[in-house]
C-alpha cells in the first residue's frame, strides 16, 4: 500500500508540473523568464517521469521500488535511446 502512495505522490507532482507547462504553453507572449521557467518545468517533468519508471522497474523485477532515486537533469538528458 505504501508503494502505491509513493507512486501516487510522484504522479501528483507530474500532474502539477504538466498543468504548469500547459499554462506556460497557453501564453502566446512568453517573456524570457517564462521561457526559463518552462525549461525548468520540462526538466523537472523528465526527472519525475524517470523516477516513476525506475520505481516501476524495481517493482517489476521483484525489488524494492524505494531504491529508485531522483537523477539529475544532466543524467536524464544524456540517455541514449
């Protein structure tokens, strides 16, 4: 049960960040500060999605999902597909 609560917390962060991203995209006249904030929000979104994927992967492998850790934006941006 606790695992699902932690996953839900991560999903709640993703929802909040997605709403912020949509608000920023909805503004046709973004200032330079808005653009910086948008980039920051997108980076945080990447980190939270990565954290959720890690938690699910640990769980699927029969391991403790709490081993998942938030990784830096730089680490995530440098993933090879």
